C-alpha cells in the first residue's frame, strides 16, 4: 500500500474491511498524489496477482493467487477434509465485498485483464505514481524499482485484515508436488553412487554454497567486519559477489536454484544484506521485513498440496479436472466482482455451484482427498 498517501491524507493503515473501504475511497477522491488530476487507482492487480486473496482472507482462508489453473489453489481443509474454498459461504461474502469495491470505482478496471508489464508501465511513467494498493508478494509486479524518484519507496507491505477468523494470511505455495531428485534404473551402479555423493555434498554448508552460488572468492566471499546477516540475530555466513558478465571466471560455476536442497531458513537468512531496505541492493531485506507481518498467520485451512503425492493412475484425469475447475473459479470470481453475474442473486450462486459440479468438482476433491489421506 502507498503509505506516503496514507501520511498525506492523515490516515492509518487499514485493519478491517471497513477501514480498507474508507482508505480506498480517500485514495480515489482526495488526490493523494497531488497532481490535481483524478487519476488515482485505489486498488489494482493483474491476471497473475489477483485483487482477491488479501481481501478474501478476511472472509475465508484461501491460498488463491490469481486462479492459477496449473495448481490446486482453490482447495482448503476443514480439519482433515479437503474442500473447495470458493464453494463456501465465506467466499460468497468476500465476493460481495469485492463487488462493492468495484461498483464504487475502487478497483482498477483492468485488474482482471492486464499483465504485469502493462501494470508496471502504468505506474512507472513521467507523472507521479497512480496506484494506492496492490495485492502481490513484492513491488516488482506493479512498479519499476530503482527509478530516480525512488517511487517504489512509497509502498510498504501491510498486515492481513482482521476478519471472521482473526488475521489470516494467504500462503503462496513453494512449487508443484513431486520429487525433485530422481535416480532412474538407467543409471549404472557407479553413477548411482556418485549421484548420492553429490547430493550428500550439497547437504553440507560448503556444498550448498558451491552448488547454489559457485566458487568462494569468485561468486561469493566470507563476511567482513561489520557485515550484517539478513536475520540480524544470526551470524553472517556469506556475501554474494554481484554478477559480472565480462568476468568469465564467474560463469558456469554453480547449479543455481536447482541446487537448493539445503537452502533452509537459517542458511538463507545468514546471507549478508545491506541495512537500507529501500535501496535496490536492500530489496531482499525489504521482503524479509515485510514477511514478519505475516509470520505465524497461515491458517490451518491451508491445503499443503506440495506435500501430497497423487498416484500416477490419477494424474491425467486430475490434470484435466484441475484446469477446468480452477479456470472456472477464476473466471466466475471476476464475473461476480465486476457484476456481469449478480453475487446477491441466490439463483446465480446456485448456478455457479452447479457449474462446479458439472465440471467434476466432486471427483477433483476426491482425488486430492485420497492422496492427502495416503500422505
């Protein structure tokens, strides 16, 4: 959220959905960017970073981040029972609130159609910033970081809103389920042994540094006196050397992200980082500090699909079901929010639920329930 605008208008960070409505209304009507033009966009998003999840958490816990059809982001847990969060009453309540924001002109008209490039361009032109709030996990998705006027420094993460379940944070899952290291029968005994030795090495600190970043003294160095770790409670362990495309010694020295087998929180947070969070070099610390606002607020209703293994015999069927169900939910959410479907009409809501049934939502849930139980 643009906290500079909050200061300009004498407003506090919103804590509830009512607060959020009032803040967004002020952003729209009181010219917080000071250019004398009613060009402010109170709340925006993109086809990937939806406006839905942050607001929806005040009504029902969700892991929904744009309706990613390739992942089961609409699933949740009621105890140990898998369910579709967008088929629950809380989801409808959230859509009703989002529609209220829409009909009052508080949501960007392009929020459900623009890509990230268009959104960044909108906020990075010659004039002052026009965006009040954006739902995403970093500023790169809506504004150019490091411009001469340092406009990205106007934006700070805000805590989850207080809703029916207190404060609940959307959890963006780390990846897709499945194995990340596999040795097949095509490998000889000697190669199998060597592969295990490589993996064992990457589970050491030395191996993780080498595997992920490269050579000491070339791609990374040991901390100097006065260096501070990302987590200031930890001893600094390493400091990455900025990439230099002209330095051939830096090339092809690591596996990068695919070597992150031992990249646990302690390892990551022991990296040396600048203290100034609004400088381009301090971006990692900026994200780290923002994460603290959400620490411990993940709901028990979050479905941990990344730890669930779906049997091979169900995978093809699941792929089709998942694409159809998740796409329908994403499309329907936009339709209800924008008013092309009436969220206040019981018949329209029933037709939506019937549409889910017709696409095989029950079977979709059943496959994931069975896999969850087996895990």
